[in-house]
């Protein structure tokens, strides 16, 4: 009877397979986050934050509700006001746009 119960438990090989699959899924999500962050204008290495529990949720919310650098760059190229300059005067916004070109 003990032999039957021991046979019902997962083997070491099954445990290793599950851990490998789990690692592959986590790695895939980290790589996807890295690509998304790079396209948004952030450092792709921030994608590694996805691996840290609780911090990943906070980072996701900050990322979702912040102004993306790529949007500011597109606004500069088109001559449109920067997303975060709606409270500035037109003179301040123009200075802000020109100072970005200098750096």
C-alpha cells in the first residue's frame, strides 16, 4: 500500500519539468515587458522589475499612468505642446521644447 502511495506523488522529473516551464513563462513575460518599455522610450532593463513580486504591480501602475518619453519626443517633432505642459504658458512650453533640442 505504501508503494502505491509513493507512486502517486510527482516524480523529481515532473517537478523539474514544471519548474522549467514556469521559468520559461516568467522569462517570456520579462522579455515582453522589456520590449514594451523600450518602445515606450524607457530603459528596457526596467522589464526585470516584473520578476519582483508586489514591486511589479506598483511599477505597472506607475508605467500605465505616467507620461511616456516616446510621446514627448513625438510631440517635439510635430511641434505640438508636450503632454505635461498644459499648465504652462506658451512661452514656457516653447522654452521647454527648445531646451530638449539642446541636450
